[in-house]
C-alpha cells in the first residue's frame, strides 16, 4: 500500500521497554527466566475494588466481568514472597536505577530531584498485587534521527509483569520468574510521521539502552508499544511489538485499518444507517435450523443470531490483510463475552453451512435485502451478551475508529484487547520512601557515561581490534568491562576474543555466567605471562566448576602453569639430545620433526612462538658443535 503519510495525517509515538540485566527491582532475586517445572503453584481471583479516587476503571471492570481465576507458577530460590505479594517490597535495585539515570543523562532528559514509586493498576492478573510499580525518573529530552529530532516525554523505571504460560476458559496461568525484572521505559512524543521514522527511532532507542551495557538480550527483552493515529482516525495503542524488523509494518497496517474504518463509516452514513439500526436487537433462536447441519461446531448445539439492518457486504470489508470488519467484531466478542468467535453472512455459506441453511437463518432473523446477520454458538445468556456486544461494536463504527488498546499479532496485524486505560490509575507505593537524587551523584554518573557507538568504533580500532571484533564489541554488554580491561593494560584483541568468541564457545557447552572478576584475573595472568592464550578457555572450564579456588590452584591442577624460558630451553635441549642422530643427519631441518615433540611436552606452558625460537637456537648450537 503506497501512502502519502502526510496527506492522511499519520502520527505515531513509541514507548520502549527494555529489561535490565541486573537483579530484580524490588526484591533481591536474580532476573532469570526458567523453563523447568515450577516448584509450586497458587491461585488468586481478581476482585474489582474502587481505586483511591473512588472510580471504577472501565478496563478493570471489563476484566472483572470475565470472572477470571489466575494461577501463578513459582520457584524456590529464584522467586520469593515479594513476587507472591506476601511481603513488602525492598528498596530499588541500585544498578538498575543507575542505568536508567544514565539513559536519561545521555538523552538530555531532566532528572527529577526525588523519585516516587507509584502503583499503577493492572487488571489482567499479570501482577499478583493488582498493580505495577513504576518510578518516573526524568522528563523531556530528545533523540537525534537522521534529519530530525524527536522529543522524549518520559523516562521511567518499572517492574516487568509475570509472563502468561497458559490460557483456558476462565483461567490464566502466569509464571512469576519475569515479575519484578527491571524495565526502563522511554516514551517519545507523538512526533513520528512515517512508518520508516518509527522504525529508525525504535532502533535509536534500542542503541541508547544497549550502550549502558545493562540491557538484557534476546527475544522478548525489549518490547515496544506504539501509539498510532491518522487524521480522521483515533489514538490506538498497539501493545507488545517484539520484532523490531516489523515495527514499520505494524504502523502501515494500523494506518490501513483506520482508513478502512473511516471508509466504513462513510458507507454506513451513505446507507443512512444510524444507532437505531442496532437497538433493540431481536435475537433469534436458530438451534433448530442447525440440528442436522454438516457444520461440526454448530450441529446439535444452541445457536442464536441477529439481523444487522442495511449492513450487507460491510462485515466482509477488509481492514488489514486477511482481517475484515467481521474480525473486528469477533475480537470484541472474544474480549468482552469470552466466546471463541462469530459467524457472519458475508462469509457464508462455508464451514459446512449450506446455502439453504443461510436462507433459513435470513428468514428466521427477519433479514431483508441488504441486511447482514451474525450468529453465535453459546447458551442463551452468553449468546445474548455476545450479540449485544456485536450491536455495540456496529454502533461504534458510526463514529469511525474507536480509541482502544490492541495486541500485536505475529504477522504485523493486531487484535482488540481492551479500551484505552483511564487516567485515574496511579497512587503512591506506601512501603517505600522517595529516592533523592543529588547533584553530586549525577555529576559522578555524568563522568561515567558510556561512549557513543562512533567513539567506541574509533577507540577499539585504535587499539588494534579487527573490524569483526569492533562490530561485535561496540554494542555488547561487555563493552564497558572491555574498556576497563584495556585501561589496565590488557591486550585489546586478547580480551575481545575471549569475551566475544571464547565465551560464546563456552555458552554452547552450557557454561554461562562466568563472573567478570574471574575473566579479569585470567586476562591479567596472561598479560603477566603466568598463563598462555591457548589454555584460557580450558582454565575457565575448570575454574567455573570450582569458583571458590584460586587461579593458581586451577593452573596447577591442569598443569598449565606457564614456565620460564630457561625451563623451555631445558626441555628442548633434552629433546635435541635424544634425537642426536636425526639432528646430525638433517641439521636445522630437523626442526619440523622436533617441533611436534616440543609442543606435546610444553603444551599450555609456553607460547608456540617462543618454543619455535628456542628450538631453532638449540639446533644451531648442536650443528655448531
Ligand atoms: Zn523475589
């Protein structure tokens, strides 16, 4: 779809959430996701209570009406009573706070003097306490894109929600491992005017987060919410876009959907359709018609339907590739009445429903010429609720695009999830004192700010890193640590190869989370010639199994303590002596044959270069004799 974005008045803003690779925000559990069977499970039910402002949130009510049960999966050791909402929270994680403040400083955002932990009502059960804790850290600031600047509205630090692992009727299961992982949230002003700008901005924000060396990596660790509208449309929030590569496509498709709904409205007005067309709805019992149908999911079941006057052809109108206005209605029915979906006249006959059955439905529901109909399979009470929702959604179509929150689907389409949350949702966390941010502290942080990508490229290349290592390191979480190592005189290529390639190799073998102190000690030992480069991975394999041991002990155990040149010479002299006949015959050309023996005896204890040089000297000496 080619579009003149300016002409249709496309406007978008981004809200990016980045998980931090630190401990959890309000307890001292590690931020790790687990795949094993949970150690225990408990259940809660959501109870709608008036918020402190005395109002019921519309979104909260919708969740409450569904009457859901929530199951929570937990682990001994990596989740605690804070995640279970059985114990008060602990003060915010220092590292996470520091990373957030550094992002704010880099983006020239104004950091607040005092940070207050606030509670934001959460109604889907993804937080055991019924709210998410969030701290506004900074306001304002800007991001530089190619050719323009984009304003930042807010930068906050908040806790991640529990992750859903299973859903069935009336029940959602969440895993508590993700609950409480710190998230930096950065929201831009709605100043992005093309899908491409949205993508560029998202990449820029991702880079800003990664420069801190504290951003978690992997799918699901960064999530974007998009605010999108076109001039004649409405503000729609798309939640949970994970694939950065598709972000522009989400924007295009939302614009397409809004334009399509604007067109639908015009068509409805042209047909002189008004709210009266959908009220009152006369519900027809269609069960009899489908008692012997070929349609498996209707046969012998309770089926109800309604006519939608003058709506013929409109439910089949495409809103996004593969989705129609009928799908939009079905989304509302799923979210608000808990049914699996609807069937409508624009898609029938199909699914085993015959032409004749369609005719009988039209007759029974009192459809005339250009009327549409919708049918649902449910008991009478739920069918009534579902069909009322159908009527409501059709009424909304008379105003064009409804303001709403939508879920990102995997193919860049979206589906309705709930109305836009109301404003009356925040109140102070009473268990925590505000955090004062002094100017002294900010001055310290200012001096520690991470380098920009361009600065890193220049610095690393200047230290002799290959292009590959520069690219691998510049946005790695090891970049800040790497820079410290280089400061301490450690060879840049040795350090970068170990941190990027070496650790990748170890991860493949299942060895993870090697502490930085261990890596630093080993690299210093290499620098001080206590150990050779080629045994470093072998040392880490052993040391990671016994981290309480000293490096010296590990080297001794592996017999890879580096030996001095005198010792090397002694070993080589002995080899030369043993192979006197060969040396006498071949002279210095015996080096090729003897090098293998020397390497075997001195493996890991000396560098190959040194061994080769000393061997050559010893052979010369022998020839000179
Ligand atoms: Zn915990």
